[in-house]
């Protein structure tokens, strides 16, 4: 498996564990519609959260959250709109970005951007 794919898989596993530890209920991981994907769909209290996970091994070339482009965000919104058509009834939704930086000599660093709109 390519290194960036391994990093992505590791990041999504770490993200799932972190979200559960922070009172999120995971509904789906890697939910797909056509060629669009939402990394994690979760509930926290009564809010449906569409979560994009970004994971990097260092911050030398920027932070993981900086890698979410407007195009990527629009793709997430498109998939989320389809999800909501299939699963109506949610009163509140938010888009989050969970940024994870991995280090060789210490624990991963997590940074959650809540209620993002690009």
C-alpha cells in the first residue's frame, strides 16, 4: 500500500477513536455516493456531523487542515446533500475538519475545526 494511503487509513482509525472518546456516535466511515466520499458521519448530541479527516506526518509544509480545498469541501457538501435525501429528519447539521499530525517521538496532535464553511 502506498505511504499516503497508509497515513490516511491510520488517520481515519485515530480519528474514529478520538471522536468516540469525545462523545461522538459514529454512524458511518467512508460513506460514498458516486465518486464522492465523506470520511466520517457522526452524531453529537442532536447535531449530524460530516467530518473530513486530514492526517500528515509533519507540519513542515503546512497543517493538515490546510489541505481541505474549496473543491473538496463542495464535494463533501454534494455527498452530504445526497445523504440527507436518503436519511431525512435531521434538524441540525455541521461540517467538521479533524486534523491529525503524527510525530515519531510523541503522541498525535488533534485539532478539530467545528462548523466549517468554505
